[in-house]
C-alpha cells in the first residue's frame, strides 16, 4: 500500500504541476502578446490571484476531508485528538485563500503607518514579511504539537519538502524585491530595471502557484493514507 501511495503521489504531482505550469505559461504569454508586463495578470485580483485562491480553497477542502476521516477514529493515548491537526490546517488555508484576494497582510504596513502616524521605513515596510514569518512559525508549532499524527504521513514527506522549498524561494524573492528600486542601479536607464523587477516578481508568484500544486498532490496522498490508517487497529493507539 505504501508503494502504491508513493506511485499515486508521483502521478498526481506530475499532472498537477503540469497543469499549473500550463496556466502560468498561458497567462504570461497572453501578457506578452498584448505587449503588457508579465505581471499584468498576477497583481492583486488578477487571474493568477484567483487561481491561487482556488488552489488554496482546494487545500482547505482536502484538509477538512482528512479531518472528517480522522475524527471518526477513537484513540486512547496521550494524543486523543489527532484530527484537530487537520482542522487547524483547514482554517489556515481558508485564511490564506481570503488573504489572497483581500490582500490582508500586504496592507499591514500601510495600516501601521496610518495608526501610529509614522514615516515609512525599510523596517515598517517589511511588516508584511514579518507577519508571514510569524504565521510560518506558528504553522511549524502546530505540526510539532501534533507530530504523532504527522508521523503517519512521512511517506509523502518529500512532497512537503518540495512545497516548502518553493515557498522559501517565493519568500526570499519577496523580501529581495520589497524595495522596487532594487535593480535601478544595475542600469543607467531605469526602464530595464523595471522590466527585470517585473520578471523576478512573476517568478516569485510562479513559485507560490507551484508550491500550492505540490501541496495539493501531498494532501491527496495524505487523504489516501488517512483512509488506510483509520481502518486499522493501530489507528486507535496514537
């Protein structure tokens, strides 16, 4: 069964990532054909933002589905509520889906400037990145707290590693391009620097979309694992 899950996960990641790459490629191509910036459909409520929101809602639904499977299992041990891990994950992805469209954390620095009537600095301008870091650390704490439940899914740990690596690349590019003049000194004319910034930010959002796709593949595999372990007697002794 474990071998089947691994094969199934490989198959899923292939078609999901291929689909994501197709959507990204066609979206960027459309912008280029229309002589627009490659970021034309990536900003705020553009096509890619809605597509990301859809993927995050799928992840929320998969997490809630796994929560339902694991909730039916009665456990007798130190960890009597392993299913709550998946509820926390579902809530997290729901927030991220809303944030993708509402741009909550992106406006955090603006809100701080208005509330405290302070001038914009490099530190205050990075408050949204700090919030993302806090959210990521809290996510790691939740995984640690429910580590006994998470151990059941180590067969697809490689998918989680790939997804987190893509997210790390996204965050690194986001922090690097937080200053929109970062490439200005590279050229005597500001226009090439602006074009390069657009392409780097496009790559940043592409990493996000691909990470979500890999997460979907991982969660599909986790749902199969959850079904299997919930049928066995060992499932009652976490």
